C-alpha cells in the first residue's frame, strides 16, 4: 500500500468562521465540499482541537470563506497558526464583514463565502464532520481558488538555504519552520503551525 496516493487528492483551502455569544473565531481547513445540489448541502470536517469546532457544535452555524490565489501567507498565519483559545483573531482585523446569519466572512484573499446551518454531525475521533444546508452564499471576486498544492508551491514562503554544508535540519512542510538537529523527536509538534513530526522533511546541506 502506497500512502502517498493520499497526496494525489485535491483540496481547496478555506477560512471557517463561527461565533459563540460575543466571541468570533476562525480557522483554516482544507476539508470542505458540496455533497448534494437539491437541496444545496456542504460538508466540512474540523479538528476537535479547534475552538471553531466547539463553536459550530454549540451554535450549529458557520461561514466558509473560499481562499483565492490572491491570499498571502499572512492570512494563513493569522487564522491557521494561532489558536482562538489564546488569541482574539478578530481584534483589529478588518478584512471581514458579517453575513445575514450574523457571522463574519473574510473579504480579502477570498473569492466566495457560503453560510451553513448544521443538519448532521458525524464523530470521526480526532475530527467532526458537519453536514450543513446552505443558507446563503455569494461570489466575492473572479480570482481562482487556491488549492492545497497551490499553497505549497506559491503562497508558503520559500525557505532560505536552511542547512549548512554537511549539516541536517528538519523543515516543516506546512509553514517552513526549521528544526535544527540530526534527529527529529517522534512526538515533536511544530511550534508555529502545530503540525506533527510526520509533516517535517529532512534537509541535508
Ligand atoms: Fe509548521
């Protein structure tokens, strides 16, 4: 079995936003898609570690903003590499607007948003899948959507030459963080984007 087959699947990238009382939050996901057309339904799958996950479970509502190829790395850092449990991601953030359901959607580096109302919740151990009916949606720009592959090839900063001659370092393939050392501990978690050791690649200078 070649597990690399999983890398051949295509994924979009999205800012998923939700609200609990007065608190707004958002995170980045790559797992969303339309599942039925009549009526219009989408599915999203969200890690239970995300505060946005808990907010959607409680409120049954979310907005999905589709990230475009105009998005910069800052958008990913802002919504992807910090937690809403410790940071207020919407404090002083003005590239957003509220849709009819009262939730924020993102207006820069995005090309559409879809408002979902949860119909079904499926427990998938580390993640929850939400099946939602579409309450509202709009196209924001004509920019092409960013795929996960596009993020890796064109949005993520290109690393400077990371390893000195004869030295080995480990590079996070998600955010570019460099771990210096010959061996990367198995339980290592990237301090920037929180991805596990399996998302690091060995770079030899
Ligand atoms: Fe990382």
